[in-house]
């Protein structure tokens, strides 16, 4: 007797629905009509006929999909259809009603609230189920808000020993973490949570979000939010929420090994894949913490990764797999994609479901440019009030495009924009391009902008005061801005091509469910350097399974060279070849330093296991014996290698007078003396090898070429001068050294003191502060200070610790204390300058602030105060 295979209802209904010709025709016509409306062509080109009732029924059906593999894709499609119909028929009550039903079925209650649909469940059973769903998805820490279903699933697993989840950018992965922390705090538990963010630029944003989540609960439950190892709260008895980069967290757990960490949340975990010089810090942090007893809970979050379980391999002594992971493709918002070819002068709309693009219109004019397209959007009714982000592969291009765009705009005479522009002129420089752009509702958002200015720009963009933002890769690093339109001018980040994760992460930055159901993405190609076919390929390709950079990007030849170097008894890991990229070399070297430490300490780490094809027990024993006498110098600080530490210690022991330069009686430093000190450090730390593109840059004679420039900025910084003063000194230096001027990283020039050249100096100075002073030099000063104290004792530096001066940008103890309580450098400087009005000095040397500070004249201080009051309540007195 033949047995007919059983087909369940889900397979029967949804198994091949993607291939339904009528559905695909309907969707394509709706998408085409939406393109005409978006481009304001619906009055000039004929809209296609659409059976709206049929489309609504398909959307309703797809929203109820139960297909085991395609459920998320079907629900996304349902939301796309209903979102397109809402845009095309905004006054159609039937469309609005169905939209409510679709969003209810997909669990997108935030979207349902956004559109204010009149939909109510038609039957008692459906009403009961909807009530159950709303209750089930209620956020425990905020009862008036709902999770999405994928968020809820991830949230319920955050109590697990470890969990790794991925979802589209718009899913709100960090929001899940913050809500979990808030619920734990509400319960009254005493735990320490660590949130790793990928860049320093994100620390202040996430810190402010966490404080805003908790507010008075911080004091009630005795919690403090910490963003640096020097925060004063760490010297007190509290529970902590740490918001740190992996480098900062590694330093913290090294300096405070007894500080327990109960939960480690790693956002943007995909940074552990690909050629990433900062990736090894993640490996060190996770490995160090996973060797503790008890271990923290490890939570990894990443965008668009099909196999998030890959990151669980980092946890030492653990066996974890897909049961400890979740990959969701569901997004609460839709992105509709347009391909703009300046070369062929065409605009096409891309259909995600058929992976095809369809011609919409021809660009007008003989020489269309991105600026002309942006101008057209800016002057078209219905589009000019939309918030637009334009992405560029480099900061120079972003700034140039922002200026070109703003030239066609008039000043808006908006008080908030004018106030920010005034502050930019006062705090940075009167000729800084950004100020005049802000007056027109335009800004650029690049990594080295001062955090206080950057956060105010983001706030005004969210308030729709700034409506055009020109960005670089900082947009991919997790910055959340509610844009309606995103113009992508390149699929590159700098000179390197984006990988599929970063590309999709960038696309996902448009459209925010708190504001809208969709966003538009325009991929602009010139068909010379940037080609439309390359965009199409990136759109068509699925994100592939990810591998750890240690596995995929540290090649066998690199691992073999590292092992051979260590077997020779040397810790000097050279470049594999002359043409090896700096990013890859730094990554290779840092993994080599981790391997050496693991061998010396006997750690059975993932790093050591990845080197096992080139290591035998005999070779390990040989390496361990070679470095036995120097074992105590080998620690988890992978910024500095053993050869550097040996030379440093020898120099300090040989010359007790070798220390930081001392200020004169007026608190100033001698420029030549500081340059000589940096040269000596450069020789000790071998900057010519390890920092060859910045600190170790040399001329043909082998002389350092940038230390004079860096010294000028460094001295201004540690003397506590404001950015305005630093900029004036930077301009003065360039006037005195016009031959050492560069238009960009690749183009030498002669400094002419024009406004254009001044703005290049401003940009270069801000970048030097961010990347050289506050990162590279800070790390070397930290090592120098620690070694000096190790040799001569804690008091050996005689209150002349340049690491602390660099960290806080001042030598003033009051300014330092205020920053250690959470104030920015700029706010702390203002308060110190007005200490007679606001500061109370205690006999112990500690300070207290009068609450009258909230009425001060400095807007930056007033903006920062609420967060500080919640997070450091003991600092204030009436």
C-alpha cells in the first residue's frame, strides 16, 4: 500500500507563497508606485493599477505565517506591503485598519501604536490572544512598553550562562540589554554589569541612556554607572554598571582584579570577525573573565549574523552551541532601496524578493551629481522636511559634500541651531566650517568631533532641527539616528571595501521604529570608482557564516611566523611582509602577545588552541623556558610587548632621573624638553617599528617627523587649555612649519593659512587628540607610569603623572575630580573657573558642588547636570 506523504497546513499555505505570481506582480507594482511617489513623479508618470484589497489580504496572510524556516521573511514581507500601502493611500481607512491587523500579528505593537490604527480584533478568541500577546511581550522594567517577539526570546535567555544573538540593526539589541539591567536593579539585586561598546564615541551615548533608564533608581538601589577605571565611584562601595570599550575594560580588570563582574554584555560582537586590530582586546577580556570563579554571564549581540554561536568559542572551558544562540532576521522597520547611477543617469528601484531592479526614471541634466540630487530632495514638497543622512567613505569627502549642500541653503534663524553654532565657534574656532553649516540645519558627523558637540548634534537631528547629516563610518559603529532617507555614496570604508555585515549594518541605520515604519536607501554610483553592479551584488548576497578573525584572518603563514619568532626567544614580531597592511600587522602582533602570555601562564585558551598545528608540547616547553626569567613582565596589556617592557625597565633603573618633564613655576612645559622625552620614549618603545604611520613616522634620515607637531597639541592638552586655545596654537605651529603640512593622508602641501587650510588643521588636531594623544600616547604613558612606580614606589612620580594629565586633559586637581565624577573636560573646566560660586572644598581635599550650578550660564554644564546628579548624588549639597 502506497503511503502519501503528509503535508501540514503551514506547508500547504506558506511553502511556496514566495513563488505566487500574482503576489509578486502585486508587490512589484506597489513598489514601483511607491518609487514614483517618493521621487515625486506620480504626477508625471502613470501609476500602475493595484488591487488594494488583494494586496491587503496577502499582507494579512503573510503576517500570520507559521512556516518553520520562512516565518520571519513572510512577516517582513507583510510589513513591507502594508507600509507601502500606507504611504500610497494615507487616507484609506481600510488600509489603516489592515495595517493594525498586520502589525498586531507580527507582534509589532510599537508600530501599531505609531500608526494609530482603528483595528480591533474581530472575535473574542482573537481579542483574548491579542491581550495575551501584549501581556507576554510587556517589558518587565517598563510596563507601558512591549518587546518584539525576537527581542522577548533573546531577553528570556539573558539569565543563561552564556547567550549569543543576532538581529537586524533596527531590532534594538542594546535596548534588550539595558532593559534586563533595569529589571535586575528594580529587583534589588546587587550585581556588577559590564557593557562593552566598540568605540569611545559611543561611551557617553550609552552611559546617558543607562542613566536615563534608571534615574533615581541609581541612588535608591546604590548603583553607579562607570565609564573609566579612574572614576571615583569605583573607590566607594556600590554596585556598578560599567560602560567601556574592550581596551578600557581590560585595563580595569587588570588594575582591579578583585572587582567581580556578574554579566558581560558585548555589543557589536562581529568586531571579533574580520581584520580588526582591536579584535584581540575582545579575546583577552572574554578569556580573562571566563577563567574567574564564578564566571560572569556572557552575552554577545551582533547584527545580521547567521551563526551567532561562533562567538561562544571564546569562553574558556565551555562547550556551547546553537542552543545558546538565536539568529533572527525580523525587522520592525522596512528599508526600500533605490539604485542611482550618475553614469547612466538612471534611477532604479530594487526588489528584495526577486533580487531584481526596475527602471523608474532618468536623471535630468547633462552632468548629474549627488549634490544636485540632494538639493532636489531638499526643495521638493513632501521631502524637504525629511531627515537625510549621506554616507561617505572618508571625512574629507563628507565635509566637502556638507559644505556644497549647505551653500544652497539659507540660515534658518533657529535659536537652538544658532546657540550650538555659537558654542562651536567659541569652543573650537570662529572659522570652523561646522558652525555656519549648523545655522542652516546641516551637520557632519565624524568620529573625532568633541563628544559634547557630537551629542548635541544628534539631539537636534532627532528633534528635526538638523535635517541633513553627512557621515563617515561612525554611522556603522552603532550611532542611532532616526533618518528617513540614507544616501550611500560608496561601498567602501576609507580605501577598503565594506564586508557584507557592515554594508547591511549601514543600510539598517535608516528608519527607526520610534519614528516611522520605513526608510529609503539610495545607492549612488558614478560607474567609474563606484559601480552599480557592485551594489547589486552586495544586495543580492546573503551574509555568510562568520568565522573568528583568529581563525579566518590570522592566516597559517602568520601563525607559523609568530611561533617561529617565539621559539627563537624573541618577542619582536615583525611584519610578515613589507606590503602587509598596518591593520593586519597590528592584529597579528597582538595575537602573538596573547599567545606568549598563554604559553607562559599555561592557559588552555582558544588562541593557543588555534596555534596548535604549529605547537607541540616540546615547543611550548621551549618557549616557556626561554621567557621564564621575564615571566612577570608578560601580562595582559597587549598594547606593549616584552621587548618594549624590558627596554623600559632597564632605562628607568639605569637613570633614576628619567621621568616626565616638570612644569616651570607658572605650570608650563618646555617644548624642546617634551620633544626630547618623546624621542627617548620612541626609541625605548620602538615606535619606528610599531607606530610607523603616526608616532614613529620618520624621514629618509630616520628622524621623527611628527613628534614636534604632537608635542604642541599634547602640551596644550595637559596644560588644560580649551579647544579654542589648542586650535590657535596648532595654527601657529603650522605657520612656523609650513613645509610639514599635508592636505590629507596622501597629499603633501605647503601651509598657506587660508580658511581651507585652517579647517584641515582643525580636523587634523581633533583627530590627533582622539587617536594619538588619548589613545596611543595615553597607553605608553600608562605603561611608563606603572613601570616607574613598580621600580621606585607609588610616590615616585611626585604628583607629575602625565598619564593622568593626558586622561583628563589637565593638571588641575579640581578639574580632574570633576571628570572622575562624570563631567566632561569642558564642563569641569568651567566649574573650576567659577569654583568660588559652585565648589565647596572639604578638609579631606574632596569637593562638593552647590545645586545652584543648575542655574549657571554654561549650557553644556546645565545639559550634563541631570546625569551627574542621578549618578553621583553625594557630590551635591543644597
